[in-house]
C-alpha cells in the first residue's frame, strides 16, 4: 500500500541531486502509473527517493545518516533502492540513457562491440559476501563489467573476489545479450581464455578477441581497447559508496554500480542539451 508522509517537498538542493531535465528523462521508469492502493504519491516524492539514494551513493554515508532535510525517511529510500535494483529498473534506465548518449554522439543506439574487464574491491569488516582474490591480494568482491566501445556501461555482475574472470564471463555475457542483442564482438584480456569463455561466446554468437598487455618497459603504456573499460572502472570508483564493499548483498552493490553510470550519463546529456541551446 502506497502512502505519503505530510512533510513539505522543499529543501536545499545537494550537488548529487538530479537536474530537472534529468528527472524528466527518467521519471517514467520510477513513477508508477497504477499504484496498488492508497493515496498516490506526487511525482516529486519519487524524485526525492532517487535523490536520497544518489546522496548515499556519492557521499558514502550510511543510510541512517541521511540528512534530516530530505523529505523521505532513510528506511523508505533504502526500501526503494532495493526494489529498483531487484526489478531491473536501474538496467532499463541505463539502457535508455546510454542509447540517447550514443545517438547524440552520432553512433547507433545499440552497440555491436564491447570490452570486458573486472576489478577487485576491498570489503569493510561488516559487509556481506566476500572472497579473497589471490592475484590482487584483495579480500572483498569483484566487479565484472561489460562496456561499449565508448566506455558506457552495458552490464555488470558482482561476485566474491575469489571467482575467476572466465567463470563469471558466461553470466555477464548472457545479461549483456538480453540488454543489447546486437553485440557481436568482445575484446578481453588474457584472463578470459579457456573453454568456458569460448563455449559461452559461441552460444551467444559473439567473437572474442584477446588483447595482450604491453611489453615490459618504462612508464605508463596505454593498452589498446582495454583502456576504455579501465577508465569506466575509474568512473565507478568516484562514488564513495562503492569504492569499497559495504553492502550486505552483492545485488545491492551491483545496483549502485548501475546507478553510478546512470548519473554520469545524465550529466553528459544535460551538458549536451545546454550546448544545443547556445
């Protein structure tokens, strides 16, 4: 049963809040058309839920430490964060935002090529599932991401850190193909070799190209194709809530990964729209 508290929908805006144009783009995904019962909430309330979730993502604060000037309670914001993560809302919003960004840059709405990589993240002492990555010496979780050739996130899978890249690849590829069926070529590193990867790629109708790392030398060397996904991993780590694993479930961490890239793409669209009006 939907209900609204009587608090006024006015407060001072935070830097993490959505702009009016960004909210107009995604409101249809969050505001229910047919509430199950009770008095329907105004659209502003659903925007406030999202702004509260974005505040937690960007600042890294605990849910209970959400500032009191938010017009929704921390528990309600947390409930909606879990709901939108589980029902695929974040993935749908990301798909729409990524398609618009690609269209504005002169690309096809759906990508045909992608890049895959993983990164291990340390877990806090009170976090949920975790594992130990022996190669990186990290006790925590591992984020497996698939991005398009421009670095925009397509799909993500979060596992314990002891799960090998090749073992998580089939699930990641299946999820990506459900979202973007047009993907036909994927660049990977040497961690994605073996029969498991080959079988998953053949089943999905995707060709896999292994990009070797640079030869030993002095200084930093940009790796062809792989630098795109490495940059995306850097963008994800700009959000304090997920630069370390604090969640009690892997699905919650995965939802925050999607939301971090949604916020990034919406900011890009705001800038491009501003330039269009000049």
